[in-house]
C-alpha cells in the first residue's frame, strides 16, 4: 500500500458527525441498562456479589424471563443522580465487577441459562485500588469465561463500549448495537491524548477510530443495529425498549436454532479480522 | 544483527560501541553488557531488548525456526494522526527487521522443545495489531498442533490505536487461541517484561499457567500517568512493578534475566518432561 491509497485526515464534517454520535451515546437522559432491562425483560431479579468479597454496583447481574425463555443477565450500570453516579462509579467496574460477571457466566453454565449482556461503560476503572486488586487479570479471566460459556450468549451495546472493560461482556455468539452506541479501543479523549498528545482533538480521534455502529456492522463485529427513536434513545425510553425487545428475542432464537456451540463462538473471535486465511 | 536494535532507550550509543545504563548512567563496553544480557553490570537495571535478541537469549543456539515469517497486516482504517500509519509501519519494519511487533517460532530451551513468541517494544511499542494478534494466535495453535509448551515474552504498551477496534479484538483472538492449548493440556508460560500494559496484560499475558516477570518491569492495565490524571490519586511506592504484583499474588516469580533461561528449563523439565505412573494415568 502506498501513501496515495490513504484517506486524508478526517474532514471536519466527519469529525462533527462522529462526535455527535459519541455525545448521543453519552446523553445524560439516555436509558441505562436497568431502564431497558425493566422495560424489555420480565421478572428481573437482581443478584449480588462476586462471592469473593465484593459487590461492584457498576456491574449488575440477575435472572429474568423474556417471553417464554429463562435468562441470566449481566450489565454495566451507570448512575442517574449524583449519589447513584458515585455508587455506580459512572459504569466503570473494579476487578470485583468483572469477577461478578464471571460468577454469572459460571451460574448460567451450570443452570443451562442463555446469557444476555448490556454494555454501557466508559471502560474499566483506571484507579490505584483497581490495579492493586488485579484489574487486568480480572478482565483477562472474564474474556476466558465468555469464550468457554456453554450456553447461548447475546450482547447488546446500548451506549458506550469503552475498551477492554466493554470487551469483558461483549464476546457473545451475536452482538447487537443500538443505533447511537459505539465500541472503541479507547475513549476518543484517551485516543486523542495518545495520538495527538492533545485530548482536545477528541473529535478527530472519534472520526479516525471509526467507532460508530454502522462500521461495527460493516466489519462483522456487530450483527445487527437496533434502531432508536428519532433523535436518539433519550427522547423516548418506552419506544427504545419496544424496538429492542422483539429483536432480543429473535436474536436469541436465531443463536439457538442455528445449532449452538461455544466452539463456534471461539472461531468467530479467532477469525474476526477477515484478513487472514484460516 | 547490530547492537542498535538489541536494546532500546540508549539513544546516545546507537553505534553500539558502548552501553550507557538508563538507570545509573554508568557506561560499559557493549561487549560486556551483551554478555550480561543487557542487564547493567553495576545496578542490575534490565534494559529493554528486542525480539531477535530475546530469542537469542532463550533458545539454544541454532534451534530457532521462525513461524509465519511473511505474515503482515494492513492499514484497515486508512489511519492518519500526525503521520500516516503506513509510514510508521514501514519505518518500524525497516528499523526493527521484523514484519510486525512479534517474532514467533519453535526452538529448544536447554534441550526442551517449545513454541516461542517474543514481543518487540521498539516496534510501535509492541502494540497489538491484527498482524501481531494473528502471529500470536498461530504460534499458540502451531504449539498445540506440535504438542509443544508455549512460552511468550511480552513487552507491549497494549492496543495499537491506529487499528482501532480491530486492535481491541486481538484480545479476544488471543484468548480464543489459548483455549486450544488448554484443551490439549499443554502449558503456557507467560513472561512479563518492561512494560506490559493495557490490552496485552488484560488478555493473553495474564492467562499463563505460570507467570514470570523480570525485576522492576512496569505491568498494569492503566498507566500511572493516566491514573494520576483521571483520579488525582497518590501512587503507592513501587506501584505496578513486578514486585508489587508478585506481592499481591498476581505473578508467580520475579526472575533476573540472567537466570531466566535456567528457570524456564526447570519449569519445562517438570511440565514437559516424561510422565510417571501416577500422572500418566491422568493423561
């Protein structure tokens, strides 16, 4: 490839569009995981704790029904009020959160429950205590747990999909992305700081990273884009849930009916680039 | 190969006639520090070494057979930050004499055959590109196929921003490949050297059956500078060093580079040596 094949630096229009996408995904009135779980699933009952000494409120786990189906649920949870934002740590989990997710995968495997995950996190929490308790190890083990899960598994990116913290509950048999949600290797701010040495270049970084839902679909990282109400999910939670619920059920059915096998899930992530001959 | 790519961080001595320790600033003849495996003879600071040098230190002479020598990736996103990504790649390939930031192959370590992988921090910070992820996954699979234990020396800043979400997905790819090794009941020995950060330690590198680290290597999910900026927290003494993680049960042993080959051989003697009556029955 030569320099002539390169796209030039993202045009201002691209940067503005990419940034608008990020802003909608982070809108303070956007429905968070529990808002959608309460509207899309039936009989949701939350469980607590990683059974190793912690219960991270940034990661929610529980049991529910969807139509006639039993489910295990894992979700990143952001807070709405000042108090809740602190308690939920803005949706950024500590190692206890990822171990709580692992517990849910273990439980689902033992009880033969399909898993649905809801992803909405800026990323894993970047703090001293998280590092002291093995943040990287916790995420790595959660990746491993997902790829070994012996039951059908569906992931839905409902807002921010930030980095390794998002990946910890994303490696499903099928991935759905809400229209204004995104998945990125790093937050646009962090990417800008690394690439341009200037977090103020976040708009350019967002465009250059091509983090929007449509790209994830084009590349096969996501299988379906879930439409949002005109203007974004924050304008109408009921309608957002009404658009999501039937698609959740249809996807779960599709995963199960095509002959479910965790080896197929591992193959999906082994070959995801689509660049190399197997 | 010249000394200039054998170790990094010593800009003043690229000609290779002398070695100045980045920690204590003492200068030694290059030949002397080559003999101490680029560990400072005075203060024992471990200089970063490139992938070719790392393999030379660990594999028995003449035993290394490279895998997938021609496997490279592409600029999927057409990425341009302050420079074109393709130009950065070309420059790194020429300078480091590698197709990307990971060198893989088979070799023997004091006679024990193993699959080997070594990251090259001088190649765009040893970051995880699609090519690095593919080379790593194939090395793991080649090892499983050949019934070899797998040894990986990681020195990586984490994700390669210029490959966006494809870089992120290499974490999933590597863990998926490791499942094959585990199913074949073959050991994975993960060696963490300075630095091992972000997506690398949060995926394959943390999943070693045995995890070793060189002294005072920086290892962690989020770098210290970012943590300070994001949280204003005070960092404890020795934060994110090998010793820090070892004390918290996250790393099995901190091993001086000069002892690394012998420790690996000892591990392989147990894990890959002949089985006895009792453990044979478990096979």
